[in-house]
C-alpha cells in the first residue's frame, strides 16, 4: 500500500482455508515479516485447534522461494507446492480472494469518507464480515461456523465508519468532564469482547466495550487530515490459502466436489502484482445464462398496488360521511372543473347513445414534500365495460423503469446539475380519442336522462394511457427530443452546446439540463400544450425521497416516508428496529400449513410483502432475499406468515 496504516503497515498477509473458506489476515511493515506471521499461525492451528497443516501452495514470489521459508516448512513437515510461473489460475481461490477483500475494503472506506491511512482497519473488517456471512463447502454453514464450531449472531454486525460515543470510565475523567467521547467504529476484536474505535481527536485506535452507535447518521470526517498518496497502485501483498480441517466421509458425501482433507494449499501473489484480474480460462462455477425478468416484478403494477391506503374512501357516499368530508367535496369540485375546462365531454340524451359505460370516483390521499396530506378525487371510466374489441397491443403504454430513474439521477449528480419536477394535471384528458364512447357520470351529479359523449380520453378507458403517451411523445419529438430505445419514457436532446434529459412516469415529469435557456424553452412548450404544475427541485417521486446537494456533488435517494407509512398502517411505528432483515436461523417450518386460514390475512400478507418488494426494488436491495423467501408462502398465507413478515422485515 502506498500509504502507511496507523500501525505503519504497508502490506497484508492473507491465509485462506480451502475447506471452510475461513480467512486469517496479518499486517506487515516489511515483507520479510511473513516468516514470523506464518510461524505464529502454524502454532495457533496446532495448539488451539489440534490440526496440522499438510500442504501449502504458493506462487513464485521471492518471499516464498527463499531458503528461510523452505526451512520453516520442512521443520513442520509441510509440503510446499508452487504454481507454474505466470499461471495464477492454478491458485485461483486465493488470487480472487485478494481482489474481493481489496474491493470490499475500498467500498467500506468510500461509503463513509474514511481516511486512507485506516485501510488496514477496512481490510480487517472485510475479512471479519466475509468469514461470518460468506459461503463454505457445506451448505448453510458459514466459514466461521465450520472453523470454530460456534454460532454467530449476525445482529452484532455494525455499520463500518459509523459515528459512536465511547464511555469514559470515571477513573479517567473529572467531575465536570463529559462522560463520553466521539469516535468512528472501524472494526471488531477477535480476542476480546470489544470494538475498535478510531478516536478522531487523538488520531489513534482504542478498544471499547461500552459504545453507543449512530449507524443512521451520515458521516463525513472533516476534522481529519488525510494523508495524500498515489492511488494508482493496489496493495502489494502476499496471500496464503490453507486447509486445516479433517473431513469425515459423511461430510464429503454431502458435496460432489469436496476437498481431500490430507491436502493443504497456499498461494502467493507476485511481488509487483497490483490487482489480480479474473482469468479467462478459469472454469465458471455457475451458469451465466441470462434469465428473463418475471412479470410480477413490473415496477408500475407493484407501485400501484403498494400505494393503496386503507384510510381512503371507496365510494362518494362514504366520502361525504367522513370527518374530512369537506376536503373530499373540494377535491370533487376541482376534478369536475378540470374536466369541464378541458372540454372532456358533451352531454347528450341517453336515448341517442349506445354501448354506455359507467364511471366512478377514485379517492386518493397523497403526501407533498413536507409530508402533508393532499386530497385527490378522480372520475374514472369503467373501461372493462367497453364492448368494442381492442387488441392488447393497442393499449400497451410504457412507464419508466426504476433502474432508469436511478440512472437518470446518477447522471444528473455526476454532471452536478439540479433535477426539477413537474406534474401534468389531468394528463389522460389530453389524449385524442378515436372512437365514440358514451359514459354515465358517477353518483353526486344530477343529470338524469343525460349521458356524456367523451371528446377526450378519460382515466379508466382501455386506451386512455396510450393516447396520453402518444400525445406527450408527439410534443417532445416536435421540439427535437429523441426517445430512448431501451426505455420509451426517457427523452434526450443533445446539441453542440447543451444536454437536456427528461423522464416521464404517467403524469410525473423529471428533467435537467446544462442550458437554462433550453430548459426554459422546454417548460414553455409543455405549458402551451398541457396544464403543468411546476414543483421545483425534485424531492418526492414515486415514493422516492430525493435529496440533492449540488455543491457537494451528493444525491441521496431513500424511501423514508413510504416505509414510515407502511409501519403506521400495520401498527409497527413504535417497534424497535432490527439491524438485519431476517435471522438466517429463522425456522421456516412454522409457516407451512395445509390451507389458508383467513382470506383477510391472505390479503394483508400479499399487500405487505408487495409493499416491501417495491422498497427492495427501489432503494433497499438488502430486503430482496427476505422478500423472495416470504413470497414463497403467499399461497398458504396465515397469521404466522403475517407476523413473520412484520417482525422479520420491518
């Protein structure tokens, strides 16, 4: 490493057990310290675990072809195997392990802006976590469990780089001194029950047991002077892979590719090796076949399903009897005014109409960027009553993918440009309608003997969404925007002097660009064609909370309000949080039942899991595995599953 650690180390020495995949790491000031570290490791294996290393495999780095190293192995009766020069794939496990650990350490440091002279703490933490969460040759066993025959509570893992407050014993402080000091959590202790804490005021590491963690705080270490160094070279390192566990015949039979327990392997990277790339001729361990995304992951459908609020009225009669009836009546008046101003229909005698369809009110409470309620009422046609044959291809309408939205925000952040948001009022009403459609107004309107002949598309019609999308697309194309082939809701306009990006999700619009004149021209065109509401900087989009800090080049995407609403909806807003989505030792057998106990419970289960699925797809990928696990039991939903969904996920 080009910068020394706090302990003045420049290298790390990695040993990996071929059977359990358990890793042990040592930090070196000089490469010749590898002999002492290896001797200590061998003694530890023999004295504590009662095993003997039989074979070590390494490359031809000079540290391992030296006579001192060979003599050390000969005294212990350890066979030393070498890889063929310039063939690192012969020791692929250890070589790839080096890259995994370096990348993990780099990620840990970048995520919390940790000073680079703490690289050894990041490497040590990466090894610690991989040992307790990674895979081994035995199914459902972590490397730590195979190595030590002990269970590990994953809930004890903490967020690397989190701000902490360390308790100061009364023997070390005066009466008026503070009882704690601020620091950063940078790792775990293997030999003691404590945490490694970086004390920013002392620029030193301390071991502490009584610690308060602030894992959710965003940490930027402003007070620390980072040591500059050239980051073009990776850790110049040494790695050893070993296997010290004896394997029973029963264990070997469980795996088709189990390793012979009489062999020990060791590998070493070359002295000037920077970072080991994946070898092209290395045999893949799993299929690389691309799988088609299942339809149930449709972003739009899941978002629509999860956006349902149990506290919203379902009929007009229910709305006017509620405690907030005035709000709903005002929302109905506003909706009718918008439809009337847009010349959405004309009234005709019911006797002169044919194939009349009904309509209804859909009531919705939305949150603004401050979390306040906004009451919405929408007249929706019952399009399923349309008798005219319409092919599916005539009603398909694209919606922006969550992946596109995240990438859109990333590009804006990289270009240091603010993202703005607008909303199209009554968007579907701008679509041109091609066929004659007659509709009855919902309850609340006194127009007996009259029906409406629609002149514009209306929410609920089979082709209303497509008609609106075609209208919006024609406007964008006419002013020089190009529609993306990968996502038809992404538009770009790139000239010699400007770049402008626009994304559409039904009636919500995000946009940014590097030319203010071009942005202003875009808004003027949209306002001439549609009723546009300017919402300013994007802060809340499809349940995504967006925080932009242009000066610092940071954009944060979260779903805090969305998840808080779910907690409130299911009475979990006062619950105590969990550090992990689910315990790996969770007993799934309690969820197995022969039939559905209660239809209401089934509905709640599906809705809850669907709500969390949308969050997993949006900003919480850590929930994906647990969501998939619980989804397997939806067809036999029970009170136990509902409870598990709450307690294990929220």
